[in-house]
């Protein structure tokens, strides 16, 4: 069995990205910077009012996996598209990067999911997601051999919104741990943490080795008063907690240590969609290639900086080339 | 009947844009800078070998119409999508700009057409087009009242590849002229001119008031030895010939006059897809708003400069705002 660095389980989505004014979000009562789930009717209604858009494959964990592949890592993905044109686009884009993606498409039911992304003039992104077939990931989609091949199995918190997907993830985590592999999770979104706080705490403390969260998410998870309190709350609950703070960089928290990571400079922040996803990509790539936590953080910061310098959440440049890693692939 | 500035008839396509190396084109024996028509099988084969892509509504005349709408012009479009997801994307994007687009979608037959666009490191674009339903525009799609409402009816030369679409255009041109309206054509592509030289000459001399062509296309049309010879060949054959020469600017040729237009400076040329389309948009917007030929050329050059400064053939900025035209809308 060919070994893999990371297998991710996540929502298979196509992003529909559009520039929008703050007043557009206010008019639709959508909190800026959030991700909300919407149904097909709302998706249609909202799409009808949004401006011209660009379609790019997305999905949080899928973006991370694309990043890992772009870094030269060996990656796999589990997620559910439908047998429609958007599903073809998602499958093409992820496999064209060399990612193994063998989850069967669903047929004749819900269409492939999409995420309406509104990029405001401050480069923030606000997301309204119609899950479609993406929400239908089930334990049947978890191939034990696929999980066992990966050093790390990585999940996005967004998947915690659908019951069958939760079961799928717990199944995958158990397979991984029985095979002496690692598991990783991103909390994804503050609102997602608020929806699932108790079960997220159980998940993190019971099943997760490597946790990714931004400042707001980790504070929300522990209902801490501030970031420092949240750092101490998570310390020791999993092997590594990687906590990002936008332009303030990140900290890597282990039971005995705290490593600070600087943000990588960006000429102009164009669209923050995918910043966290690509940070996780860089970190996991480093970790599965034997790098120190400080070096993992450095790679992560470079990947995040690349993706926020253009529209869309998938890397436009070869991240491998960007790191100047010519000799050790 | 609400008057319109421009109604365009063209291929309704979704662009699938990807970065590619020159070696990719060479390996597939695709001439750089060209547009070729490919069938469904070839489209699938080529798509399978291309890298991750971005999907953006395209189509030459449709891009021009999007530009005119972005300038604040009143515009309409005739073109054929299918009732599938790509068709929904095309329809959404063009109507969200305020363009009237009422051509019925085809059902159950060919899928919506797409144009695989390969952007090489020199920012040139090479296009492989699977027409799909776009090629099924027919005289039945031409609503005489729609044509009569427009000051100018505009066609892309690419449409000349399908017999029913040719009939549709001749029908539209006759309706326009009987209503004392103008007609315009872009020659689209040197290879397209080579395929249709004789009928293009007939079309231009018999039905066209305003002709758009780049240097290579106009030389090919008249099999001229050089640009100056081509300028004299076209002079007087139609009211206005607008001949573009990339960074050398453009010339506007009328029976008695030649007006030179400078190219607008661009910080960095990222992707030339849509340069000609947006030049035509700016020129036609100016013309339908009573501007001089020199001023039309100036607006055209600004629009072309905007679209080549980013990936994709549709304007990302409000062209209206870019022109600083705040008081005269």
C-alpha cells in the first residue's frame, strides 16, 4: 500500500465567489465573516441577488488537501459530490493535483454542494453554504485501508453539522488510532463551534491529536475570557494545538511548550478565503515531513499568505516552488 | 419599447481557465494564441489533462455585452445555453449585470458550451472551444422587436462556424438595417478568418457598418502584405473599421479619416483573455453615447487594460467607476 501523508474528510463544495458591499450582507442580515448553512431555496434566492461570480473548487479540508498536494505532499480526500457538472469540476480539480479521490458520486439526488462566498472591500469573506450532496458523507464512504495509509487523517469542523458525517469521522478516527496514526481537526468557524460546543469538546479531548483553530474559535470552544486563557485551557488536551491569529501570526501549543509563529508579509490582502485552510495545509505538510513545529509554522504562514493575495481558496502558485524546496521533494 | 444601446448575438460559453506551460500546448499540438473548435470527446480528453481551473462566464460577444453593462450601457444578448448548471451560471452572470437575456435554454440535448482557456506564462491565452448548445443559435432565436430596440446589433465572427447561426445573423442584420439601425462585427480570430474568408468579405461589405479586427485578422481578411495595406483595403467598405494592435494601440478607419488610439498603460499584463472583447465594449459604449471616435477609442483602451490586468475575460471592476463617469450616466 502506497503511503500517504494526509487523508482529509470534508465537504466537497464548489465556491461561487463574488465581490459584495457590506450593505449587501446587512440587507440579507448575514453576519460578516461567518459561515451559515442554507437550503436549496435560500441558495437560489441569494444567488439571484448576487453579482457575477467566479466558480472555483472549494471546501475547507479539500482546500487544505489541494495545498498539501501543491507542496508536493501525498494526499487523499473523502467527500461527496453528485454526478453533475459542478461535481465534475470538483473531481477534476482535486485529482488534477494528484490527490487520490475515490469517493463515489451520488446519483439522481441532491446536486453538488456550493458555497456562496461574498468578498467585501476589506477582503473578508462571508459564506453561505448549500451543502447538497456534500452533507451525505457516511461511514460507508470510509475505506479503512485508505485511512491506514495516511500519517494523518484530517477533518473539518463544518462536517459536524451532519449526523452521518459525524459517525464517519469517529469511524475514521478509530481506524487511524488503531493503526497508530494521528488525527487532526480544524474547528472551522466560531459559529460552528457555538452550534456544537459540547460534542466538539468531547471530540477534541477524545479523538484528536492535532487541533487547528483561530483565536475566536478556541475562545468560543472553552468559553474563555481571552486568548491566553484559551491557550491554557487547550494545553495538554491534544498533542498539538495550532492557534492562528491573522496578522498576529500563530502559536503552537504542546503540553510543555508554546512556539510563536510570525505571519508572512503580504503585499495586498485581496481575499481571505482559505487562509486557515492553507495554514493547516502548510503545517500538516511540515509535520508529515519531519519538520520542527517552528518550521511547520513558517511553511504554514507562507501558504496562508499566498492564498490571501488572490481571489479564491486554492493556491494559484505552486506552493512547492514558493518555498524554494527544490532538493528535498 | 425601452431602447437599448447594443444587442449582441454570440456563443454562450463558460470559460474554464487554467495556467499552462508552453510545453503543454506543444504536447497537444495547439497553436499558441489560437481558438479551435473541439468536439465533446476531445474536450473531455483535454480537460482530463489540464490543471485545476477557474470557471467564469465567457463568450466573446457576451464578454463585450458584460463590459457595456458594466459601463452603464443598456444591453441585450442572444445566445444558447442548455438547462444545466453551467447554463445557470452563464444566465445568472449576464443577467446580474442588468443585461436582457431571454433566449430560451435548450433542453435535454447538448450541454452548455465551454471554452478551455490555457494562459501561458507570457499572459497569452489559447482557447479550445466545445460549442455544445451555443452552436444551436438559429433564426428562431432572433426576436425582431429586440433587434429594433438596439442602436447597434453586434456579432462575433466565431458564430460564423455554424450554419444556422449565420442565417440568424443575416436575419438580424436585415431587421436592423430596415429599422435604420447599425450592425457591428468582430472578426474574432485569425484562424476563424482563414476558415471563412470569402463569406466574411461578403458579410463585411454587404451587412456591416462597424468592423472590429486586430492586426492579424484584418491582414488575413484581405490577404494584405502589411497592416497599412489592410487599412486601405478596408477603408470605405464599412462606415467604421476599428483595428487593434495590442500595445501599439488602435486605429479607427473611416472613408475619409484615420484616428490613432494609444494603448492604456497596464501595471502587469496577467491574462489577455477578453482584451479585444472589452475594447469593442468600450468603443460601442462610446459610439452609442454620442462620443467622438477618439473618445470611443480612449474608453475602449481603458476597458481593455482593465481586463488584461487579471485572470478572466469579464471586468472585475465597475468600468463605469474606472472611467470616473459620475455625472453623465
